[in-house]
């Protein structure tokens, strides 16, 4: 395969984040979240659902005689924690944490079998069932997360202790699966191994790993589908819900898939890997398939928060425009997978909508998954919550009205930790002579272009304010381009270079291109107008008919009971309402809240009747909105993103 990559990322090690919004969150990860999650994985948090994930490795290593406990993919929680902890070490060195990572890697090494196999569930609980349940067994999924952890650990620390372990495991997998007649022609029911093998290839340059990832992608969806012949298939699950082939994106070959179907996290990890393979091979057919899938997601299947997955049953996509607010699944992991996919798409083809959606889900549908203190989590991120309904309605069994300490199935918490601790890598991409700025996050970046080095210092109070200052420092004498994304929410902006206003810059695919010879130190300033916007959904989104959502810049806002009283469905707001914005240091860790004159339907006018002749009984009130991602940090109460349009 020839190397056809156009764009590269910047190593997250070369970016130091200084934006208060993100710096605070990264520090929270280093100081509180990573130690907290370590305690959770070791069952040291009173009242939290047990994990047993570390204990499972002890059992597999022969250190403990306890029975295996937890989900059969419990190993992946440890892997994601190692990944997050490794990223964190780069900018927040911590000897104690480093030795914890070393210890757990040593334990993982001892849990590895002689032939390289490494999975505690199958080693401890059913050793004779290895590689027999590709539909739901998650063996390759867990392998993928271990590989990602090893790559992160190697990149962050230079140590190859975990890398050596996973290479032995990947070699084992490569020896038993693949296109050759003496191997199993299979793939995993939960994608993840594919993108992980590409990452492993990038650090080891071992082409077998890339070939195996490519093979898994090519094999997926071939009919008749081998998954249906597995003895486990549909045996203990409701076949109509969880065992449809599209649940695994296995209903047709990946290049023929045009709609985002099935389990949302699986879909995101698959599309990420498809983009990885397209980047390595330059295959147009794969890229075209990804474009179709993306159009379907962006135009018809994505929540305004960037959340993905409309239904709790099978945690999946359903059909176009089916975006219910209260029964939404919108798993935090699906949002994280969406970031991975959009980031890869930006490498394939730099279009600003990919970065718009990466930003949308990052600031809304992902950050909602973690409390401001870092110790409570949502798995499901609905856009409307009524605590009593969550408690009493069986179709809301998957929803929680308050974030919890941990989950029996804890995929999301360490996934957020690994994303936030490596957020720097999503800000820029680079081609030979262009630096693309996708996210406005303050920090210092060291960037290598073809002709030399560039240091970029970005300063901003984003997402609260739209002003961004970019200092460019370089000794490069040749012309190069600084490309700045114009966010899709921004209709007006003002720009200056070294204090002089600039208005006639060339715009391409949503990016302003500043192409010039740069002096040693120059300053680009851009001010994105960030007005409050009232957004309506496509009329086919039934649940949002007659409703609007409040946004400002990249942030989706919501109303909460604590600010607006109960029964939020009685609230309404008129188009053209004047919004007052207020930065509150004392609230939610520092936040811009929005206030406007709105209305509340007067309950007294009903006379207690369930039905009556329709009248206008709205009374004026003040509506207060806070960023959706921060909801639920002030006790148990109602929340809604969409409000009736007056
Ligand atoms: Zn998850």
C-alpha cells in the first residue's frame, strides 16, 4: 500500500492547552478523575457499582482465586484508563501515577497466555470458548482497546512494556484470522480492533497489522453472514432487537452502506476505521461510502447536541428524522466515536462541517456525560428529562435523571477521560504548506511544516466569547497558509492581521485562507459574532414540531427546573426575543447564562380540567437557560433543550 495521506495531526505532546475552559478540565482529569477512576476499577468507591476489572486481571494472572465478575468486555475499562492516564502524564508528570500504570501493565503481562492471547473473561470464565462468539464476545473489541492503550502509553512515555504485550497479542490474532484458508474468516461484532490496528501500524510500521485491519473492513457485511451461524446468535437475546445484522453494521458490505444503521458506538468506530483505511490506501470507493454515511448522519440522524443513537433498545440508530428527546440513547461513547470519525474525515478532505460537528458533539453531547466535579457520569444523554418519568416509565429504563458514580457497564467514563486528556490533537491538522485550525482552544502548539517549524499561540475565551488571537512565530521564508475555520453558527466575523483589518480573504470549504510570507512574529485576530440563535428542526422531526432550541456559539442551551420551576413543557419563547447574557463566576464553575422574556402557560386557567376549549393562557415570565452540557449539576430536576415556540 502506498502512503497517500494528505494531512497529518499534530502530536498532542506538541500542544500545551492554556484555554481556561479546557485547561480546567484537563487538570481535573489529572488531579481527580484519573485517581477516582483507578479507585472505581479497584472497587474502592463506597456505593458505586462494582467493577472488578483489575481483580479480573489478578485472577487471570493467578494472583487471586475469586470468580470473574462483570461484563465480558470489562478489560476495556482498564485499557481506556491506561490510555487516559498515559496522555495525562505528558503535561502533568506524576511519579505515583506512572508507577500505577507500570504495575497494571506488569499485571496485564502476567495475565497474557503463552500464545499471546489476552482476555480475562475467556481466560478465567470460559477458557474453552475462545474465538467462538464474534457477535457478542467482544474479544477483538477488548484487544483493540488494549492496543490503543499501548500506543498511547508508548507515545507518552517512550516505554514499550505494553506495546510488546499487545504486539504479541496482535501477532496471535493475525495468526488465526485472515483471508488465508487455514485461518478464520471473521470480524468482531463490535468494531474497535480495526482502528486500533491502524494505530499499532503507525507506531510499529508492521504492515501485517494494517493488512489485518483492512481485511476486517473488507470482510464485514459479506453475505451470507457468518455471525448468523454462530451458536450464540440470538440465543439469549431478543432476535428482533439486538441480533439484526445491521446492529453490527454487518447487513451489507461496508462500501454499500449508505445510512448510519445499528448500534451507534459500533457504527462510529467502524466509520473511523474506514476513514483510516481510506487514508492509507487512497481508496475512493471507501471515501464515497463515508461521505454518504456522513450526509445521512448530519442531515437526518444527529441530535442538535451531536448525540447519536435514537433508541435505548439496541442502543441504536432507527430511521431518518427519528430523534425523540426523552427516550434518546445518545451514548457518551457514541459522541466520542463521532469525534474520532470527524477527525479522520478532516484528514481525508478538509471541509469545515466535519469540524463543526466535532465541535458540536464535544461541547454538548460529550461533556454532558461528566459532572463538573468529575466523579459522576451519564451513559445516556437525553435532551429532555422528567425525573418522575425516568423513575416510573419502563421505556426510560436506560435513562438516569442524575449522573451516577460508576456503571456496571462502564465504557463511557474512561472514554471521556482519554478524550479530554488528548484534546490537543484535534485542534489542528497540517498538510505540506497549510496549517488548518479546526477548534478554537487556547494553547501553544509546535508545528512542523514541509519548510520548517511554526509556533502558534492561540488565545481565546471560547466557548464563552468569539474572539480568537493567533500569534504565528516562524523562521520559514517561503509562503505558507494559515487556514481558519468559520464555524457554521457564525454569520459575521471581523479579522485583522497585525492590527490591520482584512476583509477579502479567499474562503475554501469553510476555511479562511491566509496565504502569505510570514514575518518572524505576526498576530492574526478574528472576532466571531456569537449572538444567541433560536434553532428549529426539520419539520419531519416530529418531537420538535413547534419548538425551538437556544444556542450561542458552539453551545446548545437548556432550561432546568432549578431556574425555571417544574413543568418545563409549559414554557414558551417567541422568535426575536431579546436575550441578556451574563457571565456568572459563581455558577457551574463559571458560565455564561442566558435570560429572556418568555411565557408560561397558566395552570390556574385550566380550572383543574384535563381538557378544555383552547384559549391563550400564557403569562410572561423570565426564562433562564444554561449550557446543556452542564445540566444536572445542581440536584435532581427537570431539563429540556427544546421549548415551545410562542
Ligand atoms: Zn459508553
